[in-house]
């Protein structure tokens, strides 16, 4: 795995959106693991602005629930 450090949150957001966009443009039926919740909201907002078509993709929407009680 490659770790890419960006100087600002905006830089990280833009790079992440670009990487996802590039993957989908290269492979319209890409399989993606996407974080849920607020973690990636800004990235998803950028993808919406880019008019990225996810219709051919399969996504696994991930979140961490370790340690939460069942009633939560």
C-alpha cells in the first residue's frame, strides 16, 4: 500500500477524488470499497461535482462498528 501525505485537507480531498475518478474512467465496472459516514463527505461532494457515473461500479460501503453495543 502506498501512503500519500498531502499538506492540507483540501489537497487530500482533491487527490482522493481524482484517484477514484481516474479508476472509474479507466474501468467503468470497478469494484470499490468506500467509507460511510462523514469521513469521506468532502470527497464524495467533489465526485458529484465531477459528474462521475458510478452506475457500472460495485461498491462495498465500509464503516467501523467495533465496540458499539448492538442497540446503537
